[in-house]
């Protein structure tokens, strides 16, 4: 099966699961998925938010998600930003937007508070 064929068979849930698994590969912490579909002003359907313990890990998480989604699902990111300083890296897949934070940046921007009406799914940290 070629890349294009695989892409059309992946559900949004499968894409989100692959993103979560890719974060856990690099030991990303405090992973949450915000389901924004019921919110009128939401810019996308899902936010997945996590953090890394260093700027190197933040970049590695974002890179791993981008690599695995392109390789395994044939889905390239539509937009990536923040890799220069790696305090907050955003990886946009249209329906799902990944936010990888350095802990202090996550605390400062408080996306979970901003979108507190969303349905939240928390994932356990992998040791």
C-alpha cells in the first residue's frame, strides 16, 4: 500500500493516537488532548499539548511526530513553527494541532486554561 492509500484510511482518532505514541517515544510529559469540536470559536478540532524537559527534547518530540506521521501515515505537517528556540513548537495537521512546550512556556501561555471548556483527555507519563 503506498503512502496516499494509507493516508485516506486513517481516521482522526488514529492520527491523534499516532501523535500521542510519537510523543511518548521521546518521553514527552503531561500529555493532554483537548477536544474542541463542540466550541464555536475553536481554530481546529483537537489540540494535543505536551512538554519536554529541555529545549532539545521539545524539538526532538516535534521532529519525531513530524517524521512518524509523514513516514507511517503519509501526512506531512501543514505548518511548523518555533523550532529555532524550542520553547513552544507548534505542528499543524489542520484537524489536530500539536503544541510542544518547555515547562515555563506552557505555564505562561496556559492553553488548557484558555480552552477550559474543551473535553480533556490526559495521558500517563511513560517512565
